[in-house]
């Protein structure tokens, strides 16, 4: 009998040659580099396509870090409204955004306190979301009329590549129906969310977890709104030079 040949392995950072269509959404496998400090190649076909979709008011499901998230153009109110509709999210619940580097903060916030600069230098990119006073151009939808906005620089290589491709802030809210558990696998996504997304970037089984720590830097001292991956002890240790 002829010897059976095994298919060639998928190289990290490349797209599988086949795509699975699920109603309107396309599910594309994206294998991030084995080293989390490496970036997804800038010519990655799936990332390029995802960037075009987001710039055109579309929605992309992507690996945010521990869980899957919903990405839309954070500066486009119509795109943000789609996120609220898809998640069935109450309008009084703000949506955080992801940026590429701290340099991208200026169009989104009114000021950057010293405490924020220290925390960014210490923990970004990483599992820390900082709450700033939102700039006037930021949609009230995004801030839930609180005049505050949550921002993070993501650490997952696919998320970082996506923000870089869009060249602007994207939403980083979890890909789940409001009040329901978040998803660490594509197979856990609600069918309505799969149908409502324009593209799904499948990076396999994510590690799950409690998400990012959320710190409000608009007050002095800063206030931890949610204890997450980074402990409060580490937050205040980093800020000790200010005391």
C-alpha cells in the first residue's frame, strides 16, 4: 500500500488555507507566534482583512488575551452601537478600548496623570486597564455618559497586530452576551454573536481567567475598580515613588 503522507504543519502566524463559513461570519484560524513577545507578521492576510472590516464599520471577534473580544472602530458611534446591539449591553455600561502604544492616548483623554504614566511604564502592554477623563471627541456611547474611558495596550500578539493594522483605537469588550460568561473558545460563542460578526479570528483555546485589573487614575490616590490579573499590591508598589 502506498505510504500515507501527513499534511504540512501550519506555521505560526499564518492562516489555514481553508475557511469555515458560519452564516455571515467567516472563521479564520490564526496561530500566534510561540513566543508571546513576538508580533504577528504585518502582511498576515487575516489581520489585513480584519483591519479593513473594522475601518468599514464592521465587527471582528478576536483573541484579546485570556478571552475573546469584540473589535469595532472605537471612534465611530455607529460601529460602537453595533457592539451594544450584538452584546445586548445596557447603555449605562461603558466599553473599554485598545490602543497600540501610550502615544495613542492623546486623542482619547484630556490629561495623563503621573500615576498613569508610572502604571503604563510598569504594566503595558499587559492586563491593566486604566480609566481616564475622556476627550470631548470620544462618543458618549463608549463612555456611557460618564465622561471617563477605559484604555489598555493589549499583550496578545493577534490583538496587537489588529490595533496596529487599524491604526486607531478598537473596542476591547468581551465577546459574550451581557451578563453571560465570557468565552475562551470559539465554540463557546453564542450563535447570534457568530452570525452578527463579520470575521472571527480563531486563535484556539485561550487560557481564560479573571481579565484585566481596572484602575481609575482620575482620582488621587488611584482607585482599583476591579481586581484582575495584576494584584492591588503590585499596583501600589509601582506607585510608591509618588507617596
